[in-house]
C-alpha cells in the first residue's frame, strides 16, 4: 500500500477574501480553480464547504470561527526585506514582526483573514549565506544554525 501526502487544505468561510489574500498579499498562484475549492501551485488548497458535504455533516458546521491556531503555514523567501516592505502596506494582524529565531533565521508571523497562522522566513540558503558574509566559518555556521555541515558547505560554495 502506498499513501502519498497530497496537500494541506484550509476550510474557508469567505473564499473570495482568502483567495485575494493568498494571491495578492502572499503572491501565490492558482493552479486549479474548482469554484468552491482553489488549489494553489504551492500545494495549499482553499475550500469552501457546502452544507451537504460529508465533512460538514459530520462536524455539524461548514466553518469554525477560531481558525487553525495549532497549524502554521510556512513560506520561505530569498527576499525577506522585500516581503516585509510588501506586508507593511497590508492590514495584517501580527503575531510578531521581524524576529531572529534561535537558529538564526529571520521570520515574521501573522494571521490570514480567517485566523490561520502564517510564517514567512528566510530560506535556509539565505540565512546560511548571511552568516557566511558576516565571516563565520562553515563549521561555525553549522553549529549556530543546526544546518548539517555538508549542506552548509554546499550552500557556501
């Protein structure tokens, strides 16, 4: 038997608002739009349940207002400062603005329009290269970031 991960689905209340947020603010492209279900190229799907959907029937609702506060949707970028600039023009409820994680990655966290946690962080190559430019050796970078030494060496070539 072969079970393969397919995607993460966010159950939405206001599909148009969520679609706009993911397209316009997070710059994600639509792969397929089925009307009540939108598949983004990144592998995330947005789904507006109907009353007669088996999931809705079993849950007793089509949407829960509190969102998925134990789910974090992570995005990475090579252009963290550009993302920060773009987000500054949006009406976003921040969990935290730019912060440096213990392993050295800069991240920002906020809620999407329906209270799902969004993280945008520097990609691993981005923060490894940043430490390399600061003069850290590959061994020091590996120790500082927990990125395996061989991966750090490959990135710093």
